[in-house]
C-alpha cells in the first residue's frame, strides 16, 4: 500500500492499527500514512524496534522448525497472526513437512482482506483462516477443529498478541485454549518485556496514537503463562537466545522474550 491507496470500505484508515504498524516496522507495504506516523513516533524514542521485530520473526521460524522437526508436530493453531509477511508459519512448517496443517486466527478486517495470501498450502497439508477474537477461546477451538484433528498434538502459537490484553485475562485464556488440546501439544509465546525505559516510553506513545494498547511485561509474568506445562530448554529467555542458529554476525539483544513448552 501507499498513502495514495484507497482503503476498503470496511477498513478505517484514519486510526492506526497494530498489525499495520508492525508491518511497517518490518518493512512491509500493507499500511497507511496514519500507521507510519504512529510507527515513527515509537521509533523516535525506541529506534531498536525494527531489530526487535526482526528478532521476533526469526524466533518464530526457529520455533516452527523445532516443533516440526524435533517434536513431530504437524498441526498449528496460530492466534493473532497479523498481516502476511515473509516466511509465515505455514510456509516454514510445510517446508519441513508438507502434510502440516495450519489454522490462522485473527479478527482484523485488513488481515481478512489479505487472507488469500495465507490460504496457500502444499497439496498434502492445509492452511485456513478463521475470523475470531482472542477473547473467545471456545469459538477459536470449535472453528479450528473443522480443519485440525484436536485429538492429535497441536502447537498453539501466541506470538506478540498477549500484550494486547491484561495479564489476568491472559492467564485465563491461555489455559482454556490449552485445555482443548491433548497431551503432547505445545505452547509458543513471545511478547515484549518492560526491561528498558525506551520500551516504556514507546508503550505510552503507542497507546496515545489511538491503536489497541500493548503492555510489555516482566519476564516473570511471561514465564507465568506457561504454568503447568513442561518448558523446553533454555526456558523463557530473550528471543535471540532461544536456540539461536549458527551465525558469524553478533547477536542483537532485544526487549522481547519467549519460550516453548509441552503439555504433559
């Protein structure tokens, strides 16, 4: 998109939207002038945001590769997927095993408008999009069950989405979603941590922009979302430290933490 693009009738391009701002930070074009303005305000106080966004994307890729290749997972429930970008969950998973099935969940109209970009799959697998809200776990599980066999181990992906809801609600929603998945399923989460003054100021400006608020959290609270599950090594850590790929380049430390756990 460019600033000259006419938005769809059901998309409000006068108010910044979190998925579009994130797309802007990743260098994408699925955003409007209002999103870029809000994103630039954050970059003014937290210029590390593009590094954080890229580190989060690389974390997702490593997690998916491990879940398919190391844990034998063939089903993914990706809630709050956002706008399509390079190496979406289904693309990574189906490169590892063509029969993987992926259900994406989001309730943003622009994401829905781009659903066709997500609805591409290997012939052996499946990739579908569900229009549902994170606050409605029953609907998410019911609709996901139309594509996934929820009697088989499934990976629940909650990447960068739980910061949009208060901690008590997150602590209720995560167990409810995991309760609908069998033993051997996995939970993967990342979210921003409140570990720097820049992040806290960015949070304030982000909320003032009018988009859906986002709340960075202490590492201990992110770890608490895995309660009752078996955390995989190295636990809940800064995302660049989670099973990093070999690289000759120095690792970039970011204010984003994540982890993966198995349901016993």
